[in-house]
C-alpha cells in the first residue's frame, strides 16, 4: 500500500487552473522529485497536500485513509504525519533556534519538555548547529536557517517530508550543507517529496521523478529514465536545457 | 515663593488636587480600557471564519466612525445617549466611557497595523505545524508585533491624558476645569495654569518613560 496516493487532483486560483489531473503515489521510503518550469504547479501541489491551499477535486490518501480537507481534525492529523520545509524557511523570528525547534512539540503537542529538548538538541547537533542553539534566525546564514527549519520539521517525528525549493533562496556556497542533510535523511529511509531546481541533487537522491508543466504531469519515471531517456517532447526539451547548463 | 504659595488657599489646593486625581483616574481608565478593548478588537479582526464576519464588519465601522469624529462629539453623544436612556450616570462615568470608546478605536487600528506588519510566512509556518489561530497569535504574531505597536500606542496614550480636559465640557471637575474655577476666583492665571502644566507633565512624562521601558523589554524580539 502506498504511503501517499494522489488521485486526479485539481486546483485553481480564480479562473486560472493551477493543477489538473495530478495522479501519482509514493511508497514508504520513496524519494520523489517534482521538476518542471516555474509556474508548473509544483509548489502549489505541496501546499494543497498540506491543506494550506484548497483544491477543487480529486483525492489524497495518506497511509490508506482518504484525507477530508474540510475536516479540521483530519488535516491536523495529516500535518502530524507530514511536515513541510519552505523555501523562505518561515522560522519564527521572535524565537531562538532551540525555541523554534521545541515550541511545537512542547506547546502544541504537549510532549514532555525534557524529551523534546533533548530530541531538538540532538537534531540540531546533527545539522551542525550545536553552537547556535540560542541564536535568533536573523543572526544565522540562510543555509543555517534552512537547517533549523529542517530540524523543526523533524522534531515532530513526521513520517514524510515535503521540501519546497529549500535551496532556492540560498547563496550557492550554502546549498551544499543543506543538500548533505537531505541526502542523509534519504539514507535513513525518510519518505520525501521534493520540489527542486538542483538537478544534480534531484538525480542523486530521487528514486523517481515527476515532470510537470502548466499544472499537469507530463511524464513520470525513474530518475535514470527521465534524465537519460525521456519520452515526451517537453521533458526532452526541459531536461536538455538544464543539462546543458 | 512664599507669597506665591500664600495665593493658594487650602480650598484652592484641595480643588487642584481633586482635579488632578480626576484627570489621573480618567487617564488611567482611558489608557487601560482603551488598550484592552482596542487589543481585543484587533485580535477579533484577525479571525477568518464566516461566523465572525458580522463582528469584523461592526468593528471596522466602529473604528472608521470614531476616528473621524472629534472627541468632543463622541463625548456629547455618549452624554445625551445615556441621558435619553435615563441611565443617569455620573458625568465621570460618561467621560470614562467616552474616553475608552475613542481610545479603543485608535489603539485597535494601531494594534491591527502591528499584527499585519508580521510577515505572512509566519502564519503559514505556524499553520503547517498545526498551531491554531490563537496559538499562532500568542506565540508567533503578537510577540513580533509589539515592536510596531508600542511606539504609536504610548504616543497616543500621552495624548489621551491631554484629551481628558474635554471632560470639563460635560461638567467633570478635572484638572483644567479646576484651573478655570481658580482663575475665576482671582488666583493669578499664570500661576494656576503654570501649576496645571506641571501636573499634566507629572502624568505624561512617567507614562512616556514607561513606554520606552516597555518597548525595550518587549520589542527585544527579533524581526526583519
């Protein structure tokens, strides 16, 4: 049984169709990358999955259960299992690194404080941030902030991670550390759905790639097939342009 | 100096002191009431649910009207409204209610502006982590908004102290009214109003200092 199963998903902003006929699934431990030109609906899809943007039709199944996005409790239950990391980190600016990572377990989930603190400290150590526990987000580099954001997502012990262009806002020299972190997570068997423009990285960590354009899935395949032997003309065009860079 | 002091009789000083205490009480009620009501109004206006739509609309209209009407008019309106309802409230209560109403309208707008100044990605981040609307406000939005809310809030509160003088128009014997009475009695006007100036200053200056202190404490929260 797939961990996440998306069937015929459709979403629109006013008269503009943002997503149409999106169907694919992820098994546990899968790392799937969504690639495609800007405005192809990749980020919208992640937002719809998290219940941050409404969708018009179609269904999402997580771990066998159909998610009713109109039901607040169901969405909350989903968000307990699936965490998202944003391009702009969205760290809470009024909190230290440690508070950013522990506030949700302690205040929202009401997990024991001591255990939450210990887990957060471990995660931040793993992100190489042990020396910045009491810094504020605006005192950190973009790469450090993004690693805090990843630690914050992992602090909830999610079963799946959604990564929304998490390196897009970073200076090139900072991208490496963040990608190393994701690589490690995939090695640990974390199920991930990744939106990224870092093709080298996508190629390395993904088991499968979904190519999207104008809100639709153009082609889905194994990473090797999409990059080395794409079938659709638009995929060939896109991949060709990217690999020439 | 001794001659000047002798110009104030015991009665005069009592009147001045009573006026001072009345102004102080009106200011305190206005500041606290206005802040609490205004804050509540701003928080309610952050809601998104359809059920709350009429409340949001009412608060919007309230803030829009009260900020466009002279304080004196609001005061008269409350005065005559309570009279026509035969509520028979003391003038001090009428003045207190009016000041709270007007302060709530202004402070509500200041607070709303502060809450809206916090970047939308903070709401989004909290929502994705299952924060409720109230939890997001409490832990994330309000702490970051203080920085924007506090300076104009204390500026307005200092103004409220001065505006309490208008309460004399409906017969409240506050500081300015007391000054007028003493002036009419023949106490030299410069002396009377000089004393009144010092008394107003003795209220507004500590408030402004308190503002700076609170700003430093609360606005320490980092923000971009």
